[in-house]
């Protein structure tokens, strides 16, 4: 009886290992496979100024101005005037690291700052510890149909 129970456990484990990869997405752009990567988009305008970061804790909650849920490690940002859903490339001018983020919130509300990014973005582009850095913000637009 113990041998049968062990055999069943092993068989279930093997089946699980074989089935789980088939549930995973095979493409990073599975949501919209016809969309081009933001890296190939056109730069519509450029802003320079200071960026800061915010998080669920500093935002006092998880809701953004767009109604989306704020996640600390999401590639999102707050801007005073850009339309919700706008893609922008934020480049840390101190080290050259950059990341494409989506505007889904309003702010920053501190004079001299042009954008607030999530704490995860700040960590990835290298300014979490500093808190505020000079950045270049490139507003991206989809390329023309070829």
C-alpha cells in the first residue's frame, strides 16, 4: 500500500511539472502581439528636471489617479500634465540607466520635479537611495505605419 501511494505521488508530481510550463505565456508581448516594442517608438518631446520616487507607503494607499492599483515594482509613474497611458522613457542623467514607464497617476507636487516613478523603477535605474536625481523624460509615440 505504501508503494502504491508513493507511486501515485511521484506520478502526480511529474504530471504537474509537465503541465505547468504549458500554462505560461510564450511571449513577452502576449497582450498585444502586433504592438511594437517601446524602444522602437518615436520621441515626441523631451523634458528635463528632477525625478523622485513614491511607493504604496508614501502614497498612503494603492489607488492611482487613473484608478489602477499602485504596485511598488510596476513600471509606472506620475506626471502633472501628460495623458494617462502615455509611455515615457525616464533616463537617470547621473548614470545613463533608463526605463520605459506608463503614466497612470498625477504628481509630483513638489516644485522643480517633473516626474515621480515607483520605488521599483527608482531601484532599477539607480536612484532609490538618493531619492531625487536629474532625469531626461522622453515622451514616446507609436511609429508611423510603414
